[in-house]
């Protein structure tokens, strides 16, 4: 009769622990045998034996250390055999010193041959499973183990288009996986594919991009390939795809511009796209049945197949993404890629865990896998081969696709050294490359001082951080429990001093201690893909106001975001007050909730024009992009007005703008403000947008309408006239 079972775990390279479960009796002298590759007997001595809680525990010391790349089996007489579990090895202090590797990984294509490299140091064997695209049968080729636990094999001949997977054996368990360094795949990550990148040549038009001297020269507009092209009330041909996003001359039913033409007209410098690498939860062969933003990374080197016109063609997604980037570059717009290197959705089913168990994911002191993101398992970015994967895949998108910036999801879960190294290497490729991300303080298995969070902004002077202080001060509470709380622009007069802190890029000691070294680190925003939209927030917190007043407040928030020192950031549809119908987390809700509604853009064309005028104003006034806190402090003066209003006066701006006088007046109240100006001046900007070139007399008196932002000033060539 069978009375028990056992496991055998490697504690270090020469120590094995056997745990034998036996509810009947204690085994004082078990007959144990350890086999290497089922034939060589390994010598050992028993160094410890214990019996507790109906469990026998034996520690064995081997005469010779375990050599990875071999199968080890433990046999106990009357109990049978089990593979020796090597999966604890990544926890050993010396593991990275022994196995960190800087040679080639993934498929190395040549017309004459293709070599395959897979880092799998714990594996006893790896097979390459491969076939030509039209072949019915698979071929299995054993791979040779080389230094640092890398498995390699070479297939002679032109392997362009070859489909392949790996069969990896770890501790007796065989896992079939795609290539974590594969450059493309068939639909739904079914098979990795060998790619001849020479067949994917598309001019990326990098030379068409204007110089970018600093972070604050950016004006970022966040959207999604799918959201911007999924509206069925347009004539976009390839809806929800890379190519659909660059179709020119497309119109809504009312004749307004859509997609590419709409984005180009806005005047922004960067289009930030929600994840465009391959993600897991949209069926690429039937994409309209499911929706997802894409924060569940699956293949870090592979573009998302549902955004391709031919998801089963490994070349289609590569070429079409390059064509999309090329089209935007051609009109002077850069592409920022949303990258998710902090977590995967489920570590246990990821290729990383199946190839090298217990290596890629961070654990806390109690041994649990960290979930600091709250939406998946944290990547151990501090480990050399995890850091290498991040940097290799990120730089692949920079070099191959011409990506111009990274927005790093939950960057506060990523170690500082990884972010620094990525920035350095990306800038070596593209001197105008920018990195910014979410710097929230989140609990994970590293000390806070080692993470790329906002508290450590002083260690990352080149990196931008989403400024949640700006968000909460300007609009008020963003989350469900504080959604009723108003910010300054929504009418909270008590936020006036906080507003000054936010307006100056959180770099001055105004009410709060400075957060950033310079204003370029402050990503100023009031709405992004997370949470509800700005208009949905206003509808809740300002429910006593009519829609027209709410929309005026929305325009005020957009104006303040554009004028503040730092980097202005806007979410798709924010310019027109697009709603998500109160949905506070629409990551998988539906196209109806998430798509850009062009009918509303046609209805509110004045709002679009207002936004376009804001971008024009910022790009014309270089002084608004100042980053140096000392210069900002000397340049700007705040004046408190009645009813909680504020005036912002600028000086020493002549050399960096067409203006010699520039003053911003903000009225958050329902009362008009009457102001006697110290010096007669013209209206530059009001609720109707940019007034330049229109009939506009110089005046010494100003009325600031309720719920409005007005800019007054004089151009250098303006001559004063008697009032």
C-alpha cells in the first residue's frame, strides 16, 4: 500500500532537502539514491534528519556540486522517484553572478542560416520546435547548452518566416513557450516567427521632426490606436488599426476631420499611444468582441496584432506600425509609446516564469510574489536579466520603429538604475528622446529609495513624472471616495495658494515643499485614460451648475494646463468634454465608452478650435516652457483678485516671445471681475480663443467674465494709444 509522497528541493548547489510525507510512521533510515541523467549515481551524506507533523525531513550534502543542464532524479525505496527541483536556484545570492549574460538572444537571422538563443539556466534540456508556414508537420531540433545557461541551435538555409516555439524542461516539467525575444508572431502569440527585417524597410522620416531641446517643449495628447479610429460614424476604412490611424482625408458623417487629420490639426508635439506591443486579452482574430487598453503585456518585442490588418501575418504588424510612425513623423509629430514593464497580468502563465522559474518576478520578505500594481505581479526589474529584457525590448522599438518617447506605466515600481540606463541608451540613439511616467509610491519588494517614484525625483533629473498634486489642486478629487471634492478651477477658492504651487511646476516653495528639481519633470494633467473624464468629474462635483458653465470650467482647466510651467498633457476628447458616462475604470468596458466620438467634435468645433489656439499660443511663447526654478521665480508674479481670482504677471519675456507684456487673469467665480490695468494692453486670448489679428483695441480697463481665463498683453511692435 502507498503511504506517502515526497519532494526533493535543491537548497544550494551541493545541498538537497527531501520532504517525505508519511502519516503512518517515521522513516529513520530511508534508502535514497540520486541519479544524474538516469545513469550516474551521485554520492552524498545525510547531514540532518527530522520528523515533525507527520513529515520526514532529510538534508543531504552532495560530494560534487549540481551541474545545471542535466536531469537529476531522487529515488527512495518503496516511495518511487521524483525529479530534483532546481527552481529555488534564482534565490541564491550568487545566481546572477553565475548566469547573467550579455550575448545574443532571440533569432539571429541571415539568409544563409538562422541561430536561435534562449536564456534558460535552470533547464536540463531545450528543443526548438519549428516548421515552415505552410508545412503540416513540426520538426524538433535539440538545442545545445552554452555559457551562462544559454541554449543555442542553428538552422542552415533561409529560414525567413519560419514558425517556432521552444520546449523547455525545468525540474522534469516540460513547458512549450514562444520566444521572449521573438520579433513577431502569428495571431494571439500562437507561434513566434523568424523575421528578415530587411523586408520591413519603411522610411521613418526622423529628419522631419523639429528639434526638441527639453521636456517642457512637449505637448502630449494621449489616445489609443483603437479608440481614435473605432467610431462607426466615420469613413475610416481600417478601423482600429495602425493604418486606420493614418488614413488621410477621412470624415465624420457631418464632414469633420477624423483620425490622422484631426490629430495633426490639434498642434500637439507628441501623440501618446496606449500600449502598442502585443497584449493578451483581445482576440486578434475577432477583436471587436472584446475590448482592452492593453496593460497586460504578452510579447515585449512584438507589435499588437489586433492593430494589424492581417494579424496572422507576422510581417503585417511590423510594417504597418512603421508606416504609422512614419506618417506622423512626416508632419512633425512624435510618437510616445506607453510601456508596461512593472508587471504582467499573471506571472504563472507567462513565458518568463515557465522558462526560468522564480527569476523574473519580485518577492517580498515573506516569500510572496509582489503585487504592488494591484493589477498583476511585479517584475523584478532590479535583476540583471530582467533589466536587460526591459532595455533590449524598449531600444528595439526606438531603433526599429522610431519611437520618440516612453510613458512608463507605474514607474514607481521600477528601480532607479533601470530607468537611468534606459534613458541613457535611448538618448544615444535619439538625442531628443524623452521618458516620463507614473511615479506613485507603491509597496513592492524594494526599498522606496531604490524606486523611480516622485520622492526620488532628485535622483532622476532627466525624467518626467505625472504630477498628481497638479491634478488634485486644479480639478479636485479623482477617485470615487473624493469625486465630489472640487479643485481650484472648479470653484474651490481655498485652493488658490495651492494653485500657485501647481502653476509653477511644483518647483517653488508655495504652500507646499517643492517636488521637482525643475519644471520639466512635472507632467501637468487633469485627465488621462485612468478614472473618469474631466467632464464626468465636473458633472458630479458641480452638479448645481448648468452644462454651459461646466464646459467653461473644462476650457479653463485646459487653458491652465497649457499655460502652467511643466509639460502639458491631455487625454483624447478632453478638449471637447468627452464623457465615459461615469465609468471610472473603462480598461475593458467597450468601444462605445472608450472611443473618440467625432459627432461631438463636430458639435463642439469651437472647443476644438479653442484647444488648437492654446497649442499655438504655447508654441509661440517660449517663456512658458521655462524649466529653471530660479528663472521662473524672477519671471512670475501672482496677484490675488476678488472672488478667489488670480492674475499672473510675467516680465523679462521679450527675447522668448513676440510679447513684451503678458498677463493671465483667472476668474473661477460666477461674478465678473473688473480690473484697472496698470498699463493699457490688448486682449491676446479669451474664451473665444486666440484674438491675434482680430479687431482688438488697447484698453486700460478689463472685465474678466465668470468662469474664464483671459490673457492680456502687448506685442513688441504695439504702440500705445491714448485711451
